[in-house]
C-alpha cells in the first residue's frame, strides 16, 4: 500500500521527513540570518468562510490561499505552512487556542513561514491532495490537517493535531510539540533546502503514481469484465466480519455512521433476483438486519440529539453513547435517505420518527430563509451566557440537578430513567481525560415506556405523555438559557444536493398519509434547488460555483458538487415530474463530463477540472468516505440519465467510470459500496417506467414512491407539456400526447407498453398503520410503542421503544 511504501518497511518516515523526526527531540534554533522582510498582516477577515474568518484575531498573520500568498512564498523563498480545518472541528479549535493564539508560535510562523488557513469545505481539492500526503507518510489523517510545503507547493512534512505551548492534552509517546516542529523546519529549510526540494518532488511523483495505479488499462473502455456480481457477496462478507453484533455498526471506537455501507446493506435484498441468488437469501437478510439494528442503536444512542433533532458526526464510544458533538449537513442528509429506506423495509414507526426528526432538523435549524441548507453546527459552545471559555458538548449535556429543576419532582425520575441520567453523570472516566463531563449526562434512551410504566406503577400512555412534555420543557430551557453552538452558514452545493434528494424522496413517501409535512419538505427541497440555480449557477458560462455565503464565492464547483447535485435533481424530478429539474440535471451532466472526465486516459472523473490553478495532483475520488465516492455516484447518475433520456453515451461513460477502478474494486470491494448499484446495472441493465395520463396510473406512481432504493431504476411521467423530454428522448416523441393513461417499460433502448390491469388500483405498501409516528408539531415527534412489524422476517427483533 502507498502509506507503507512511503513510510518504509519499519513505518518510519523517509527522506527529509525521517531527518525531521530523528532530530525533533533535540533542541534547535531558528537560523537568524538577517534578511529584509516585510511584516505579514493577518488577512483571514477577507475570507467568506466563517472558519477562516474566525482566525482573524489570531496573532498568526494568516494569508489566503491563492496567487498572492504563493507568489510571496516564492519571492521570499519560504516554506508555506498550510493549516486546513473546518468550523465544526473540535481539535481545530483546540489547536487554535493552544498554538495560533500564542505569541511565541505566531512570531515563528510569521517570521520563518508563509502561514495559510484553508477551510476544507471550501477547498476540498487542496485538502485531498495534502491529506493523501499525510496519510501516506504517517499512516493516519484527520483535522486539523497541517502541512509544510515548498514554494512550488510540494509537501515536505505534515501531520494533524500537534500540542501547543499551553497544551494540557496528553501527548502520544511519539508525538512532538508544535514549537519544536517549527524550530526544526525553519532550520532544515535554511540549511538543507535542496534536499527538502528533492525529497518532496520524489514523494509527489510517488503520490501521482499511486493515484493512477488503481485504474485499469491504458485506454478507456478496457477492463470491467472482471467486475462480476460476486463482488457484492465479497463486500457483504467483509461487513459481516467487522459487524459489532452487540452495539451495531462496524469495528470499534471511534464509530462512524458509515451511510454508504448501510445503504449497500439495505439495498442488497432489493436488487434483482439474480443478485440474491449469488449472494444468498440468508446473507441478504442478514445484511438488512445488520443495517436496521445499527440504525436503531444509533437512534437510541447519544449520537442523536434527543432534544433538538439531528445526529452528531460520530461516536467516541463503541455503543454510540458519547458523540463528538459537531453536526454536519452531509451526515444528516445521508442518514435521512438511509432511515427512509429502513422504514420502507421495516414499516417500523420508530424509524419513521427518526425520518421526521432529521427532516425537521434540516428544514428548521439548517435551512437558509431564502433556500438552501447551512453546513454544520460546532461541537464546542459556551455552557451559559457570560462564560468565557467554550466546552465540547456544553449545549447538549445535562446534570441531574438541572433535570430536577426543569422537570419537577413528578417527571424527573421518569425522564432520568428513560435517558440514563445519574447524579454522577454517565460519561465513563476513561472517555473524559480532561474532566469536561464531570457529573454531566449525555442523553441516550435506555428504557421503554412499558418498563417505566411497570416500575412507576403508571399507565403506559401517561409515561409517554410525561416524556413528551418533559422533552419540550428541556428544549425550551436549552434554547433560553444556553448559548447555541456556532453555525457555519456556508451553503455548499454538493451537500445541498444530497439534502435535496433526501427531502424530495421523504416528501413522496409520506404524501399519502401526511400531506402537510410532505408539502413542507418538498417546498424546502424546491427552494434549495431554485436558490442554487439562481445564485450559484451561471447559465451563460455554464459554470457551477461551490459556495454561497453573503453572496457567491469565487470557488468553482468540483466534480462532487456536480455529482451530488445531479443525483438530487433526478430525485427531485421523480418526486415532482417537473422536467425543469431533469433538464438541468442533463445540462450539468454534460458540463461535468466536459470539465472532469478523463477522456484521454482511463475514464472516470477527476475531482478538479483540467484548468484548476495551484493543483499539483489531479485525483479521482474512488473510495467511499464520510461522503459516498464522487465516481460511484456519478456512475449511478449516468445510468439513471441514460434510462430517462435514452442516451447510450451516458451508459457507456458509466461503464467506463466503473471499469476505471477495476483493479481496486477487485482487491477491496467493501471500500467501494457506492459502486455496487452500477456494477449490477452494468450486468442487468436499468429498467425505466414511463406513465402518461391520470387516474389508474396513479397506483403505479404510488408504488414507485414507496419503494426503498435497490437496483438502479427510473420513473418518468409525461403529458402534453413535456416538450423537452420528448425532444430529448426519441422513444417518447409521441407518447402521452393523446392524454390517455398508459404505461411504458423501457430497457436497453426499447420500450413495450404494459397493460393497465397490472397491479392497477393496488397499494403495494399500506402505510396507514404508521400514523402513530406522525409529529404533532415542528419540535416533537412522539409515538406510542410501535406495533409489531407486519413482516417479522424482514426485520430483526427489537426492543419496545417509542418514537421520540
């Protein structure tokens, strides 16, 4: 693997990195050779990014990434210190307090380096390049990401969090302090500049070679024959082997939701029958059970905000009890998709309640009034007004005394038992090295109304009422007395694309039994799409921009912005049948291909366009991470658009995109879960349904809306106003012009008409039994104990818990 190779067989750094590590333990000094220098001025306040602007009062003279800063480094022949983070990052704020607010650190950075602060959400391209370097040379990565680079932008040395002069953090055995690193780097650059340049150039060459190694063949279209459906079985077996049967999820702490894995597991049983035959019926059922169990454990755990909605980014503990409290749009948008699929498979009101919870969070806390969704909420905040120091999770944790004061003597014992609240707190000492959570409780559901009714000698309905009223009281107290965490109010196109699709699908699913909320969620999705089209898309130049905050940012969209927005627009079309959104998705797909597709090489999409400045390495995003792979989603988009528009050039590029990663897919299929629907589509094709007219075809539409995601398929509706779609898809040139109710089934470039009697008038999934999970207002979603699933074989056994 790349990391092992660059680090050497013994895991130590090579070249200048090894020199640095070998001497960092010794005392050093800055070479004080006199030079005429112009003092740097902090320019962080010029950025639109809340994260970068938050550093404007630092004594470090932060510069903005771009021509000016890079030219300055070349003129003064200095290393650039590139520090990358994001607003909701806890350790980014820790390093700022310990180092970037420290005068001694600032003096060295300002004198010997060109310090640059970057928001990774604004410039994921720069982040990916230098994250690749740090992961390759140290074996791990994360944020803050700190890299020293030459004036030619080639990386010399890097890492993540380094303790500062005022640090109280327990350092790892091999971890060195930031001041020591700065002293040695300045000395090494002055005394061994040529070696630094040679080693960094060599490492960059190796990074480029490894980045290209996973692609197959020398020409587009080669390969792909080895990507059989058996890869789905291999991926599933890996997930089974790493599954935590006690707590749900995969692996040990820290534990992430991993939406791409959960999506694959939920889809596996919904693929065409041939997939089930290959993987095995029992194995497909086990995959679904693993996913649904994980989602229930998460929904009851501390990773979920039980008072104010939404999920935190990850859990510090294996049992989901203690989160890192930052909340991200991309996590919650993906989880909305996942919980919606899980509900459709299980018909469990508890899971529907979580759907409402997340949708409410997106459309209230994160929604911009004019449309679009903000990026994140911080982990750290002031515990109460007037405090001078922020604490992690301060907005979300509770003492037993607070429960007593807010809830009163009757309700407090019940809610304390329900949420596992104790006088000494519920955070284990080993998970609280800095005593931040002494006597504090992270709320997690640990009981059920039926158990509590028996314990307290009450009726179960009364327990449910007390919990519901208690949650409302806790929320009111929290909103009034506490200081809400900082909101990163950037609107990022890629993450908004995921949210648009998730809300559109949610609106379609609940339309039949909750038309009010359905309209609310659909309106939010439509407003977001409209906002992006109006404010972040230049139709004349066919340019999509990535960021809006107090106006459009200068950063042009990356491949992931196009991929996730296109996916969201296709979902929005299938929820509304307004061809405006499909038309725009088609336009964006053509632009994405022209800017990012590797037409001269092995196919697939680069993350950056060919003309991007200051990009030393063009990468192709293949593996799933906290977001699904750009190429995995792009392949799915291409297959779906090919079906909707009868355009085989799209399906050809989808096949090439998947084949481009054949080498890596064959070795590690479980790292490419987002590719699996496209692998199936490449073998079995994509089925498209097109309807026209009204009345009897409505049953077809309702059945489609209630389908969980499985194999790639499409659904379109045409009427007399669908002029663009008829022009774009020659198979539909005359279809629907007569206004009659008709159904077409289209596959492989041909269509056949289906008799209307097929499933006509039948509701294939009766969801009327979930009415108990419907929210009573915008802040409270409460249900009585969920009924037994109507298909016991579909879901694993579950505890009796209400939906809150």
